[in-house]
C-alpha cells in the first residue's frame, strides 16, 4: 500500500466486515486472494456483489472481487510513527489527491515505465568491449586508444 503504508515500518488496524455488510468506495480492505494470500488494497468501484480493487501504487485493477472474500476494512494506521484514523482530514486529503485520480496515475506510471524501458535498451546498445578498447555505439565501432570511428560487421576486425 505504498506510498501510504510501508512494510516493516508502518502498521494498520482492520475491523472485521460483518456478513451482509458492504464496504464503501475508497475504503482500504483486507481480502483473501487465492488460497493463501492476504492483500490490503483500496476499493475503486462498488457493485452489488463484488468490488474492483487497486493498490495505491499499482497499475493493475483487480476486477470482480467477491464481497465474501473481503475480511476486513482498515480503520486506522500508523505512518512514520504517527497514528491516523481513516476519518482524519489529512487522510481524506490524501485519498482525494492520490487515490481518486487513479486513472491519470496509472496512465502516467505506464508512460514512466515505457520511458525507462526505452532508456534501458539504449544503454544496452552502447556496450563496452573490455580488453580490446572498443566501444560499440549504434552499430558504429569506436577504438578508444586511437579515437577513430568506423563501421564494420566484426567488432574485432
């Protein structure tokens, strides 16, 4: 649940959801995923019998989580040693500014991830061939000692 909660540093309290009780939009819920995985994420859409759920730092929406899989709802939490309740104004402001525009946040995060991927590929293209004093950059060979660029099918030629 980054950036709200950091594992190993922050803690939270969960109230059990009673049978037939429905959670509200933007509630942080603890639910069971599969057979042995428990997840703390936020409700972004409420249906009659299920929820769409998303982590605060995630891009993948989990759709159609049955209401029966939800075990509890977060009531308060400790962040950097300070305790907050979910009805606190500062927490509500966080929900308003960070959580509600989740579609924009997902879009921007995907752009950032794509740019990082392109930059990583560019760095991999520019490789140093150690021991020979040769760099290969964009298909052009550069000899470090002589400072000469040249094109060759073989880097070692």
